[in-house]
């Protein structure tokens, strides 16, 4: 692996262990202190979850499965 790739991986790791995690935590917490973009991400994620759950309910064989 080149040194540039190692540096890039390190920068990404640092971001997601700090600022990135804080932003993720705000979006997925129950906090109302989020900006419009974070609110839209939260709504979009919830719609995706709701759609998938609705889909799964139509297929009983899937209700016994675990999903991540």
C-alpha cells in the first residue's frame, strides 16, 4: 500500500472517530437540535426502514430472518 493510501485511510478513520461520529450521533439520536440536512437524512432513513419492514411483512418466510 502506498503512503498516500495509508494517509488517506488515517484521515478517514480520524474523521469518523471524531466529527463524523458526532454528526452521525446527532442524526440518529432523539435530539431536535439538528440542521435541515441532518433532518432530511433522518427522515429518509426512517422512510427506508419503514418501506423495508412493510415489504418484509408481505413475505412470512422473511419474518424469521435478521437484518442489519
